[in-house]
């Protein structure tokens, strides 16, 4: 396991030896001058830097500025080691934390562990957010998110392209920019019969409420006279403690509608560090310590609440009724002084009796008119985090005698609470990331066929489930023309966002027909797979990624089936009431290393009563609690035991037998299987 790399820039051999003894669990790089340290930082790219402010050649503050000014090291945490009183300046130049010499080993290790963990969490969040944005922007479909008032609150680039409206113009809009004509998808005789018509300027909310089955096909009438056909789906998104939102996923189907008027598709668009104490407990412990150390009457700490108002998060030595008044944000002396300090953002001194002549609560609570309140703003990098407030007896010279000590405590608590604030922000980002992944799953789910083709003499059924939020299995079944049905089952390496991006690539690059001499020619399965492999090689996919796919072209009138596959080791099973047969069609996976790619193509005829069962390896490789795989033999026996049933009951029987054996819903791989029967 690789050790975290720490660069130590320190001129004192005594301090270096102490640091080496403390940090034996880390890989250390030692430099005794600023120039050496700067060069080492650029060469070794450390995970964290310990920087002494007193160096023989370059001032530590200047070196801190240089380290943070470049792109390479701007995100690397720097902990300043110093005896100098220039910590605030170090923070302003980019340092993340500091330790005042001499320091204890435990304090050093705690600060390093916290900063390393925060840095790693930030990197993971940046990577995840980049992947999510890539997923949304690379999808072939237009995506809109609409709030419960009918206003567009998100649009991707493809939506802007399909609707020919700039994203900035769509955001906040609650009206249709073009007239829309909707069609009844259930009418097979005349699927282009207009059912609903919306005029330009009509409210988007009305159009949403009209989509009862959440799927639609419509014609867009542009102002310049040209038209475009879109199909898509509307999905309700209901987040925790939030009003309902709608995910609208759509794509251009103009060519499909004009040629066949039969095909349907739905697309669907589917978040810091943890300190051991809560914010309130840290504040409470600090106020008790500060009250004891400075022998003051009382201490309070305020931070901003979610409404931007000051809220009491910690106190010590304050009378209960005064605390109640502060929490209720009443006309209370302590609370009013805190607000004034918030506005002025500088240390203020106020005499309780003269500050609020009408308020007797404080005078009564402290039994003396000679108390002063000191308000100290807690500022980090020019940003006010909160207010530290202390109640002292008039004439107490603690501030003058221990001003340096107080300054150190102010810097400490500001840095501590800033760390907590960053932690909360990271947790919030993490939660939003989880929400985005959930929406990404909705997007991927929307890419699957939402309604299987209904054809004479052919019965079709399908099931799929993901091992994680996002999966690497994908299938599609689609009518090509009056005679032919295309279908494929794909399994890509891995799970999660990377696998989901691969399935989107497959969905976008399976082309069943091509234009030739002004006519559309249906491609053979071998041609489709070779074309997919050619496009794969043009992309920059990682070497450890691959695609296994089975593609079939079925004349659903005659039963003639042409098929090709690559990378599949679990071959489809053709069966009827008499026997079963595997459709062996070997070939290498689609991968950036594979050269001279040449898939095999075969043919057969499905007779009435014949069925074809396709499945991915997750179905047969899943194990029970003893580690025994379900296996192909059990699958075939399950099929034989129910081959006389209709497709829906066969699928239910296979599911029941599988789940009875595995007895676990947390699958290790995606599971997908399809069934086609020639009636």
C-alpha cells in the first residue's frame, strides 16, 4: 500500500529529526532551503507540505505564495510551522493550517491526517462531478428538468440543439416556444392522428399535466415553417423535503416518424471531512476552556444559520434566561452587540449598562453594571465565519496582559471552525453527488426500451437489474421495417458511471440501416458489429474496458434469423418443447488491443413454437451463500421445466428459480435476459 508523501521544508536539523521520528508512517522528502523545497515540490508532487517560515534563502511566506500560485500545487495542503506571529498572513497567502513551535506529536499527526483526508475527499468529488457532467452532456437525448410551477431549471446542450433555443433562454421559461402536436401512440392503424395540440405561448405546466402515461411523441412546428418530430418521456422526480420536479428526456425522431411512424423510444435522465465532534460540541468545549483560561464572566460563539442570521452555537457562564433570549433572537444586549460586530467586522467593546438603557435583563443577570462585552469577528481569508463574544468585568486588564495569547486562540478557533465548515460543504456536495447519480440512473433507465414491440406471431419479454446505481448491461429491441426486427444484448466491463457511459456509446452507435444510392439498406448483424468496433477504436477508451455483444436480425414473418456476436461466452439458447440448442457464435471482445477484428455471422430459422433466450453472464455466475454458482445447467433445467408456458410465465419461472437458489438481492453483477418466441 502506497504511503502518503510529505515534503518537509525546514532548515533546523533538530526539528527535522523530530519530524522524522513523528512521521515514520509516511514517505518523507526533506529539504533545508526554499529553492530545494520548491524544486522538490514540482518534481515529486507531494500529498502535503510542512513549511517552516524561517528559511536561509527564501522567506517562508514568499515560498508559500509561490507554491500556491501554480496550477500543479494549488490544491496541495500546506501546514505552516512557525514561532513567528505571521499566521494570518500565511493564511492569506494560501496556507491551509499551522502549528506553533514547539508542538506535540499527537497534535502534528491529527492536523496532518485531517488535511490529507480533506484533500483526498476533494479530489474524489471533483472526479465524480466531472464524470456526472460528462454523462449528462454526452447523452444523445435532450434533457430538461422542470419544476412544479412549469419552469425550466436545467437544460443540456442536446436539448438546446434539438429545440434550437439557447440554454440561457430556456432557463426560467414557463411557456412553449413553438406549437406542439401530440399523437396517440396506442392507435396502430394511424399513429399520426393528432390527439393534443398546444400553441406557442401555452404554459409548460399544462403540457406536463396532459402527459398521463408520461411518454409522448410530438411534432414541433417552428416559426420558419419547418417541423421536427420528437419522442421522449416525462418522469417525476420527488426529492427529500422538496417539491416535485419533472425530468423530460427527448430526442429527434423525424426520420423514423416520416419513414415508418411505428418506432418508440424513451430517454430518461436519472455528494467532508468528519470531525469527531459536532459544531455545537466543539464550540461548547472551546467556550468552557476560554472562560477558564482568561477568567472571564462568560463566553459565547455565534455562527450564521441557514437564513444568514447569527445563531448561538456555544456558550459558557451565561445565565439561562439570557441564553433563551439570544436563541429567540430577542432585543437582547448580547445578541445586539454580536450583530453590531457582524456589521463592523472589527473588535468592539461595549458597556452592558450604557449599551441598552431599556434592557434590564443583563444587569439583573450579572448583578453589576460594570460588565463589558468584547465582540471579536472570526475571519478567515477575508470571510466572516462568526463572532466570539466575551463578558468581562470593567477594569479587567486581561486583554492587555494576554493579548498575544488571545490572538493565538482567535486564529485557532477560526481555523478549526473553518475546517468544520469545509467539512459540512463537502458532505453537502457528496449528498448532491448521490442525488446526481440517482438522476443518472434515471437517465440510463430511460435509454432502455420502455415499451417492447407488439408484432404478429412474435412474443417478446425482457428483464434487467443493476448491481450498482448504474449498470454495464444494455439491450434494445426495435422494428426496422414491415418485415424485420433488430435486437441486441450487450455487456460492458465494470459497473458505475464508466460502464453507463459505455452503454450510452453503444446506444448511440448501433446503426441498423444505411443510405445507399438514395435508398435505405438494412445492415447485416456482422456489418453492424464491425461498424460499432470501428467507432470504438476511434474513441479514447481505457485499455481495460471492453464490449461483448450479440446482435440479431429477425424476419418476424418468415422466422429467418441472422445473428453475429463478439465476446459472448454465454451463448443464446434456442428451445421448444422437444429440445434445446445453444447458438454458438464465438469471437473476441471489442477492445482497443484487439486487431484484425472479424466477427462470425450465422443463420437459422425459428419455427412456430421456437423460442430464443438471451442472457448476460451475471445470471449464471451469481452465487449462493456457499459460493456455488447458479450455472448454465440449472438455467437450462429451469427453461425445460416451463417451455410450454407463455413468455411472461417463462420469465417469471426463471426469475423464481434463480432467486430461490441465490437467496440474496445484492447481486455482484448486472443481470439481463430477453425472450423471443415465434408463435
